[in-house]
C-alpha cells in the first residue's frame, strides 16, 4: 500500500552472484565495497517492463502463427479450387500431427476439458483448461512469483524485507491490471489480430484477476507487517484507516478480494445477472481505489493505471457506438419473438442498417421489456437481406441503395433461467406464441474460422449448438456451387433429444436443401436421443438420415477420415461432454489424415 519511492532506508536489493542484502542506508555504505547495490525502484521498473515484454512477445509469436495459418489456408484454397481429390492436403505431417494431438488440441489430462464439474443440476464449479492454456497459466503465475521475490534478500531485517516485498507486489499488481482489463473487453483487438477466441481470453481474464488479487493481498500484508514491527498491529490498522492514500489502497484490495469471490464459477453461474452488475461495480471501485491510492501520494506507478482506464473507457465507448450505429435510423430495429417446441424461442430482428454476415458471428441482445439493462450474447443463427418497400422511388446513389436494404438476423434462444427463461415464458404466454418488442443488437462480433480451405468439413452440433453449424453449412454449399471454396464434402451431425427440436431451424434447413448442387456435397445425419416411438424416426432421403440414440463419434469420424478429400475440418458446438468426445476422436485420428479441430464454446 506504499510505493517504491517510499521504501524504508536501506531497502535496496543487490545484483550479481553472491550479492548481499542492504539493511539500511548507513549499513549499505559500510557493506563490502565489492558488492554493487541496485536501487529497488530501478529493479521494480525493470521487472514491470519485463512482464509486459513477456506478454508482448507471446502476442507477437501468436501473431506470426496466425499469419502463417492464414497464408497456408489461402494457398490451400487456391490450389484446391479445381482439384477434386486434394490428395496432397489429405496426408498428415507426423511432426505437426504430434503437436496437435499432444499440445494444441490436448485436454489437461486424458479427455475432460469443456464438460463442467457439477455439484447439482443448478450448480457447477467450472471446467478444466486445455493443456496449452494450463502451461501458459502456470508459466505466467510462476513468472509473477519469481518477479515478486527476485533480488530480495530474505535474511535481512523483517521490516526491510517486508518493505521490499510491499513495493514489488504493489507495482506488479498495477502492471497486471493492463492485460486484465484488455482481456475483459468485448472489443479486445487481439481477438481478431491473433485469432484467439473471446472464450479463451475470458479464461485468461479470470486467472489474471486472481493473480492481481493475490499480489494486492501480499502488498497489503507486507505493509502491515513492516509497520507492525515497530508500533504493533493495532497501530498499523489505525494508520491504514486514518491515512487517505492507505485507506483507498485498502478499499481497492477489498474490491479485488470481493471480485475473486463473487466471480467463482459456483456464484457466477447461479446468479449471473447479479454477478455481472456486482462485477462491474467492484471493478470501477477497484480502479477508483488504486487511482487515489497512487495519486494522493504522487506515486509514479500511476502511469500504469492510465492505460487501464483508457482500455475500459474505449471498450465502453465502442460498444455504445456499435449500439447506436446498428439500431438508430431508418425507423430503428424491429423484433419478433416466437415460442418454439422444446422450450426455445426464435428471435428475428430487422436491423436499422445492413451488415455483412459471416458464419460464427455473435451479438449481444438488449431487450428492455424482458431484461431491463441486461445484455446477453447469442450466436447469429441466420441472416437475410431484403429490399425494403420504397414505392416508385429509384436509388440515386450508393447511400440510397444501402438504405433500401434491410438485414434480418435470427437467433435461437433456449429458455433456461434468468433472462432466457423470462423470454420464453413471455413468448409462450402471448397470443399465437408470438410478440413484438424493442431489441437493441450490439455486434456483430468476430465470426469463427472460415472453412473454405478444407476439402472435407464435418460439423457436430448438440441441441442449441446447431446455431453455429447452420450458417457454415449454407456458406459452404454456396461456396461449392459458385466455385469459391475447396470444400467437396460436408457432413452435418446434429444430436437432439426429440424430433420437435427440428422446428427450431426448419425454415432455414428447407432453404439450404433447395440450394443448387446441395445433393452433391451435403449429407445430414440426425440423431434423436429420446424418441417417443420408432415411428418418429424416418429418413427423408439418402442425404438426410435420421437415427435413434446417440452417435458413435469416433466411428463416424473414422469413416470420414478413410475417405476424406483434402484437409478435414472437424467442428463442434454443444454440451461440454459432446465437445470432449469430438475432441478426443479428432486427436485419435491425427496420424491417419490431416485433421483440424475447431471448438466453438462461450463460457461465462
């Protein structure tokens, strides 16, 4: 709760092998002259810079990986447009296959990754990180621990050691707030730049928050220890409460602790709307506390806080701009909500302005009549563009043409608890199961991987996860038909509980089945896990088949690998257990063919 510039006299670390600790200004001067002491303020600045350099270097490496991947996919697409066999791209690289199987796609242990650990049907304690995520998290945590103690001689006087630890942990906590707030933003530029999903950044954000909290607690405890050494604990606590800059530091530390507790998975999932509001309020309180803690004392570490404030403000302003641009003008947005069988709703929004739809995009919906100020993310399941009625008026310029275009975006929302449960209840209670309302759409946000470079694409969807697969299917069939995609085989595997869930996407699937050349490239396999009778299971054609029970994912994927054309992309969106099964099957086939795995998940 203090600054490196306010270290007790003699709080200097030493550099070089065998360096001794300085115990006071006079003692340091009387120490062995051969040992060169280093100003702890300089060390703290250096370590802070190193921490940012570490993160910058990792980001740069990921950017190179991203650019290389984009280049490879472009070359593969161009090379395969007129190649119906694509044999070269179907062959696996054994070194790369080993990397993907054991590192890139590997869960932490054997199989479990996205399947939640549940205490009950309503309570869960989260998921496990992947092996690569775990290595990064442990490595970054170890780096912070090392930076907190390096160059500090713990054999010195307690007060001096505590002062050094206090200053070091305080500086690192503020520095770590920069990536912490960057990773929290919906408009995080790194999502598109290095190709890492918001879901992964959300995971890193939570663990960065825990690191900041631990360093803040260590900072506060070190201050109390260093002051209690002389005047006792009561005096140290009284000084903390009565001194303004210390009091604001204490407020910030309490805010960090409260955030860490209420952001735990068990509370976050049980009371999401309450968690979100409390999370924002506590984050603002932490920034205010840290700001006054540093500003009142005129501490130099405040320069690290300015980027934090800037990141938060820019993200909020960008969200407001998105909201205004997409929803204001041309009569605003119009929304129709329809209740569907199986406890779901179809939300169709006619946008005020057109947007360029891409598969895998998601948007945040604000529906004041249902959720007041709340916003929730949903995958865009379908998008259409139509000409608005304009009488006999002819377009005179590009702006007129755009104003005559109306984009409709549709979402399938499964009724659960909170906002989604209230939405379904209202729709099902309305006349004809429909109602019109005002809805503001914030987005679109990043679409998922483009799949045009893959000769074979296999999409697994479980339940509501079909909203991620349908746009890809339409996009790939259109690409095959007009010769702009390398794709020659598309296999959609959808697992549903009852046949009534087919109503969720029936109008869109009818449109896809009517597309040109669809029969040449698309095969659909529907698995009904809880059919009421065998009469419900019937296959309309050889390209659209229905089966009872759950699929043998490893066997299905193995059959496609044996006959794959080009590189095979395997995507999955659905319950955690399904994602883990598909991931395991994809890893097991790495040495048999060139197989890429894409998991679409959105944790909260």
